[in-house]
């Protein structure tokens, strides 16, 4: 079983047309599994400062939207990776106008290698900062220093 996932943070109610188009995307995919999670935020989370913990995505976030697509190799052993990666990346692009921006937020628990990763050799703060700001916003520098 193979999979690809990504997540978004939703700050405003999605327009009806966007929800309708989102469901079309989900209906058009023929996969071994499609998982859509809506993790609600709010309540006590809105009271915790963005800088109080490494996890900054709190105040104003309605929910996290997690999309996961899973697939098996087809009968002939041909990889379907390109097909499913193209599909989930297209869904991610479609959602761009409706989710967090500057940076587009993501949850570190659902790592997305499309956001970036460090090299095995030659890791540096400047490389990690590119993807780290999406997971931790301005808290990445503090978080990074704790790990060093």
C-alpha cells in the first residue's frame, strides 16, 4: 500500500461552490482508499498564544483539512504513483484560495514532502526554514534551536 497526504488549515467557511467542487474531486478519484479528515479547532485553542508552544496554528483556525489518498500497485506491476500524486497535488492547488496563506500552513504530524525536506548530508537552517515556517510559522527558529 502506498499513500500521499497533505493538510491545510481553514480560517473561513468554505463557499458552497468550493465544497461542491471539492466533492467532485473526491468522487472522480478511483483509489484503494481516500480519507478526508476535518479536525475541529477553536475553544481553548483560541486562548493559547501562537508563540507559547512550537505549534502556532490556533487562533482563528476553524479546522484542519487532511486529505490522504492510498493505492496499490496495479495488476501488471505498473506504478500508479504519478497518477495519484498528480491528483492530490491538483486538489491541494484547488484548495489554495480557501485556506491559510503566507505561509500556507500545514500540520507537522501529517508531513508532506512536497513542502520540502532537508538533505541527508549538508542539512542547514536555511534549507529547513523553507518548509519549517509552514509547520511552525515564526516559531520555527525557536523550535529549531531546541533540537540542535
